[in-house]
C-alpha cells in the first residue's frame, strides 16, 4: 500500500495496519528453501586485471 501522500504518522500507521489485516495470507515458503543466515553466501571474485 502506498501511503507516501499521508503526512500524519498515526493515520498512516492505522491505514497500513488495516491494509495488512485485509491482505490475503502469503504463501508458505517451498520445502528446501533456506532463510536468513542459512542461505549460502556468494563468494567474492578474485581481484585482478579486468577484461575489456
């Protein structure tokens, strides 16, 4: 929900909570998909001469 046009923080919070409550539930994460710190890290490439 886009609430950028609302300046009052309390009103913005109220609208966001209402939108979250009315939103359809998110789908479960598929089996075998890691989350957070269990995700595999991407190794950095070696620094060297760049190809042109």
